[in-house]
């Protein structure tokens, strides 16, 4: 059989020789994730087990001992309990009444300050205009 005949040959499944994907290897690796409840259950079971049974637990769950060591550290730090909190946006909390009163007082003080600045700018503008006109009169009388 020539190489052309081999390339044209198709097996009953409809796949050419050499194109069969390896069924043991996933196309894209997927990182496993574990819930906090699962982590605690496995760590507790592992710690209760005798030394000889621990390997069986790891094989059954398809885990490494280093992963359990990390989960133990997380549990001791209290991080696993924090993982059980639902992810996502936090529920909206409205402003408190005391917070609104404080913001209102701050904004009122800011408004009063702005009004004072505007009043002073108006007075300054009037004064400068008066000085400018009197200066023009003085120049006209000198000539």
C-alpha cells in the first residue's frame, strides 16, 4: 500500500490514521476549584485517619499532601471560613441618617463659604472700578 493510499484511507469512525486525539489528555487544562466545605471535610477526614489510611484518602480524592498542608494553614488562619462568603457585589446599603446630617452640615458650610467669596469678589470689583474711575479723573485733571 502506497503512502497516498494510506492518506486516503479512513477508518469506520471517519478519522484518518494519525489524526486520532489522545483521549487521556484534555485539549485545554482546567484548574480545579474546591469549596470551603469540601476543603474542611477532607482536612478533617485526613487528620482523623491513621497514618496508613491517609495515602488512600489522597488517592481517592486525587489530591497531593502539599495541597492539604496549604488547606490546613488556611483553616488555621481562618481563611477557609472567609471563602464560604458569597462572591459578587455587596448589597447596597443606603446612607445612614447621621451620615446624611453630617454631609448636609458640611455642604451648608461650604455653601456659606462660597457665598462669602462671591460677596467679597463683588465688593473688590466695585472698589477696583471706583479706584480706576478716580484714577482716570486724576489723570484728566493733571493735563
